[in-house]
């Protein structure tokens, strides 16, 4: 697990314990009262003794909750500080996350890498931490970055940069999704975080920093891609396509999924997506370009060379 | 201050005889209305203060705003005149009441006119509209909201003026005009806040 | 006290043309009729809001379902939330307040009967305007229909850029209009309670329900106004090109959140405090004991109201306000748990040593106690900001607030319905059917909302029209959706019982529960003038004093 997620988990166990204890006590008292003092039969018999109040009792059940609140508050304040006021070490990886309707843009300023939808970060050895610090921005409305096993969620709000950090100790795939309603396809703005060993991560960065793979056999498809409106939204490094509205496609085939996790990255799915995005994500901002079947085949073939 | 006969809709309650004195409903209701309006204005004031200095372009307050001294004097004096008007009505001097009440109305109208002139200058000469920048947005909405409340007040004041000209307003109605004067004092108090925030702090 | 002077027997109502009867209802300024209008209006929208919930739960019953499109689903959760808060919960509380407060303070009507009618019709119009959006939302752009921005309508999603067409405007305008109605009613309630109490009923002798409605009305005045202001700002942004929430011009999306939640949080106290009022009247009568700790109950409620105005940003823990602000709002939110807990203990102490009778009103109020305890505890969990960073905006939050609103507020509302139905209609409801309603609804409520906490803990966010299999959420969503069926049947039994009993119920008499507050001293239903003579009271339980002249309350208070 990652430190923020870990400290939240530990705190939550404590809070659950306290809540369970309070619940047990009050539940027992309520149940006892309800069972012991129930009366069969009609009204009309004598009324019970009327008790109007008791100062000692009121004091007792004021002071004890106040004490519980103080304890809970102090425990909470400590964790808030440890997560939100953490110092960024020099070894930290910096990633800028930009939320879009309905996809994630990732920029690694130190490596000049721009990618989308699948975040790769290196594992962090607790002995020599290499956490990843995320700067969270938004290009349109509010979003929220939530991968529960890594950290609590932090929102991406336009004109209000946020930051958070994660330091997973185990490699693997961590899943999450956007957690702030952002429009029609909020539900399919999925998060996939690939935590890799340092060597794997460095290799990934290396590959991502290369310009697009050039393959003459798909020049037809590339020409169609660059002549239709695709280039208004998409970028392919080293070509004429420099659009930033949609995901960067330079290394599209290095991703396991397309449409921000809505479908797996297979040739069939890719073709269906390009033909009509609403098949996976109705309401997605990518329009169906109305390509003819031969054009569609050509473009898909081109995209499949973008490794 | 309470008048049992005013409280019950249509029914006179002898409660005053046994010393059961509760406040007058009109006064209580007006205080509640003032509380609600205060909350609304507070939000607009908070927005104004929050956005001070944050406009990314366009005219800034210190470049285009001039202290509306004359307007302010008119509006604040109108609080005095309305106070004296009601005092006169209580004593039964209905003519003084009518005069002072109308003077209140006139001072309020002058204030509105002054605001209109200020806005015309800002729009035509300085190019500042509600769309221009954050300053334009917050300025026109806050001052505009206040002016809207002045207008509503003037409608009520004007109605009373007409009724008094026609001879319908008598000494025993002072409690109702007093309730209206509460509203008018509120409008003036809001102006003090708006003036301070917009023309002093914000410039 | 002149409680013996119950009204003249009502003359036989001559059969009247339907138009006359309708006109009486439409033109009425009588607080009892307006109260019933509010309540019936709210029940109607309860059913509609329930249908919207049903649609959502069918869509979510299994992963990747396609019962409705994402556009329709997003409208469903927006309309469900907006309807339930503004056109069910608020009107129903105003309805009960309107009906009961004048009767309980020995008055003939509210302070401003015509304002009362005006406020009701404003609220009613607001609701109709909101639902007109389904039909007329398309407007001139062909891009509309019902609002789909969520019931808290965060900026900049609500700007013209991201919400073209008029759907957002229906949200804004309908709430603006009904907000004016709400403020009008609140002013009326305060003026009534402050100015129209019968002789002898000083503030320390009012029934708790009256006190709590006074506090609620004060909160409405202070809380609904910020929403009104924010909505005016939104309209100015959308139609006059202003930049209040325009992030491209340097505006702030966060400030909308602040303004909304400054309304939104006190709003939940507006809803729950009258529910506390119902419990505070029903539990004593069915335990045959006076409420325990009356002054503390009043003080605790005022505390809740005050503190409740300073906790709003616990809805914004994930927004990035900074550790200082987050810490403050944690403390303030946890602090509210103290007076709230005090109230639970006082209700417990009321039952303790009493003779508890489990009629339908009491069944619902006892369930309320258990459920509100749980809801409060999940609220404390959510107040722990780091825990909130995981649980916020997830189904855990949805489960928490439904636990409060359904498990807390709606349960006491059912209790209130059964308790005062005899007074309002003159007839008793069917007892066994009421118990059936209770058990059905209890089972359904727990099936749905107990298990709803789990997907939240497992990472399921809210406001998603579908989800992937394999996240571990499937079985829980299935159980949650099944619970809805029980609740729906329970509601049908409830409505059926009310309707049947209106016509065929046993005559109730003026005081079927052997209760102690003034409304039980007059006829059922009360005559238009409420009391033949304005009563004179000496204690908090005037009827107890009459029934127990050897041991009246005023000796002990």
C-alpha cells in the first residue's frame, strides 16, 4: 500500500473502533429500555413516575462525548498534517495531471513525456523513498483523482491547482476512477495506475519520449488522419498532428485500454471506437467522423503502428 | 412595544388586560425579513471582497471609481427624515409627517438617480460593464442589488405618500409606517457597508 | 384553562358543487388547510422522487446495465435529489408546522394567513416549473430537458459552456421561486410563535415541537438566503455574461461550493430539527412520561443550529482548502455530535421507567432512535477528514445521508402521520395495516441502506450510471436494489391506509392518545377557528394538569 492510504486506513480502524464502542453502549441501553419498559394493555391504568430531568446525567452525557471528540480530533489532526504538509523530497517523481471531460492527461515535466489515461510510476522503497507528487489541474469542469489503494481522493478544479502524493511499495495495477461528477460520461473516466520497478519505469519513460513510430505501409491511413479533423484534437509527436483537446496518441498502442479504460485496446475495439465513440461512451466529446469503411480500416491500421 | 389588538387577525384579544404582552407581528416579521436580506447581501459582499484584485484585465476600481459623497449624504439623510416623519405621525402632526415622508422619498430617488448617472459614466466613458471583468461583475451586482432594494423601498414609500395625500394615513397607523422605516434604515445600513467595501477598501 | 369549551358540533355539511369545494381549497388562507395542501403536495412528489430512485436502482442492479442511457440517469439523480429535498422534505415540514404550531400555542391561525397561502403557491409553482423541464427543457436550442448537473449544481459544469440549453435554468429558477416561498413561511412561523402564544405560554412552556420549529425557521432565514444569492449569481453568469464562477476569467469554482454548502449544510438541520420535534412529542406520550430534560433539549437544539452554520466545508474536504481549514472543519463537525448525542440520551431517559405502548407512531420513533444513532456515527466517521478523502463522494456518503433522511426523518414523519392523522381527519387509521407498513419499510430500508455502505468502502463513487464487473460491487448493488421493492410496497400500504381510513376509519374523538398538548383539547378535525375560547396555560402539559389536578406539572417545572 501507499503511505497516505495506509495512514488513512489505520486512522479509520481507530475511528471504527470508537464508533463501534459508542454504538454498542447506546444500542444496549436503547434495547434494554424498549424491552424492559414496554407495557401491554390499554392506557387508563396509573401513569408512571414523572421525571423531568437530572443535572448530573446531563453533565455526564455531555462531558464524556466531549472527551471522545477531543481524542478523535487530535488523532485526525495528526494524520491531516502528515499527509497534507508532507515535504517533497528531491527524489520525487513529478507528474502533472490534467482532468478533461472524460479522460486524464499526464505530463512528466522532468522527462518531457505527455501521455493519457494510464499513469506509470515507479515503486517507492520505504528505505529510500521515491514518491510521486501529482499536481492536479483541470481543463474544463471539476474532476477528482481517486485510487483508493494509493491515497484518498483529491479534486481537480479549474483555476485551483491541487497537489497530492503517493508512494506505493508494491508493483502492480491500481484501479480507480473520477470521483466528482463531471458530465455525461463521468462514470467511464477510469483510472489505471501502473506501479513498476524502477528499471521498468525508466524503460517506459524512454519509450514514451520517442517521437511516433514511422511506418510507410500505413501512409494512407496517416494521410487520412492528418487531413480530417483528427489533428484538431490529437497529437502524434513528430508529425503534423499537434491537437491538445484529446489524448496524445503518440504511443497509443503502449496502453492496455482505450477511451480512458472504457474498452480494452484491441484492433476490433479501436476500429469500433474510431467509427463511433458512442458505442463505448455515449456523450464522449469525440465525434463520429463518418469515415467510409476503407478509410476506417486505413486509419485504424495507422493507429496500430503508434507503439 | 405591543398592541394586542393588532396581533390577532380580525379578533380583538383582551390579553392586554392580564398583562400578556407579546411583540407586534409586523415588527417581528420585518426583522426576520431584514435578517434574510442581510444574509443575501453578505454573500454578495463576500464575493466582492474575495475578487478584489483578481480581475485579469479591464478597468480597475482605483482607475474608475469616484467616491459618491453626495449620493451617500442624500441616502443617509433620508434615514433621519423618515425617523422624524414617524415621530411626527406619532404626535399627530400629520402634515409634518407627510412632508418629511415625501422628503425621504425624494432623497431616495436622488440617490437612485445618482447611481444611474454613475453607471452611465462607467459604461459609456470607462467601458466597464458586468461582462468586462471580475470587478465589473461584482461591482454591478452588489451595487445593483442594493439599488434594487432602494427601488422596492421607494415603491412602498411612494404608496404611503399617495395614501397620505389622499388623507388615509392617520396617527394610529404609526406602527405600520414604523415597520416600513425599519426596512428603510436597513437599506441605508447596507449602503454604509457597500460604500465601505466598494469605495474605500476595494479601491 | 378552558379546554372544556370544545367547539359546537359541526352541522351536517350540505352537499356542495365540486367547484365550490375546490375553490375553498385553492383560495384558502386557513393554516390547517394550507398545512394539508403542503403535505399532500409533498406526498405526491415523494412518489415521483421514489420512481426516479427506482429507475436508478434498476439501472444499477447489475454492472454495465443499459436500462437507461447515461443522459437519463444523470437527470434522474439530479431530479431525485432536488425533488426530495425541496419539494418533499421541506414542504412536508412546513405543512406540519403550519398545521400544528397555531394549535399547539392556542392561536387561531398563523400570524400572516395570506402570506401563508402565497408562500405555499410559490413553492407549488416551483415544483411544477422544475418538472416542466422534462417537457419544455429543450427550449430554443434542442439541447435541454430536465437538469442533469446534480442537486448541488457545481460550477463550472453549470456554465453555458458545459450546460447549454435551459435545463440548468429550470433548476435555478424553480428553486429560487420556492426559496422565496420558504423564506415567507419561515417569517410567518417566527412571527406566529413570537407574537401569538396564548396567555401563560411563555417561551419556556411551549411544546418542544414549537421550539424546534422556531429554530428551524430561523435556520431557513439564514440558510436559504445564501442559496438565493448564489442562484442570482449563476443566472447573471449565464445570461448577462458575468464571471462569478467563470474560471476562464479568473473566477472561482470553489466559491460556488462555499456558497452552496453554507446553505446546504444548515439545510439538513432544517429538515432534521422538525423531525426531532415529532419524536419529542410522540415518545413522551407513548412512554406516558414527560420529556426528560426540556431545557437541555432546547439548548442543545440551539447549539446544533449555531454550530451547524459553521461546518459547511466538511462537504469540501477533498477540494484542497489546506490543512488548516480542513482541521477547523473537522473540529466543528465533531463538535455537533455532542448536542446531537445529548438529545438521543434525553429521549432514552424519557422512555426509561415509562410505560411504553407500541402503537404505530411509537414504532416509527423507536426505529428512528436506533437508525439516527447509526447515521450520526457514520457522520462522525465522515467528519474525520482523511477518512473522508476515501469515503467522500462515494456510496458511503449516499448511504449516510439517506440513513439520516430516510431512517431518521422519514421514519419520524411516518410516526407523525399516524399520530396526527386522527386529529386532522377525525378518524383512526387501520392499526394492523400501519404495522405492516412499518415492518415492510423497516426491512426494505435496512436492506437498501445498511448494505449501501459497503460499495462505498470498496471504492464505488456516486453519480455513475454504470460500473464495471470485477470491482467487488455487484452483489451489494443487487441487494440494495432489492430493498427498494419492500420500501415501495410499504409506501403503497401507507397511502392505501390513509385513503381508506379517511373514508372508513373509526371516529377518533378529540384525544385518542390521551395526550397533553393543546391540539388534543379541540375537535378532530378542529373547527376553522381552532378553539372556542383562547386557552390559558400554566405548564408545558396543559392537558396533563387538567387530567391530574392533584399532581399538575406546574408544581414541578
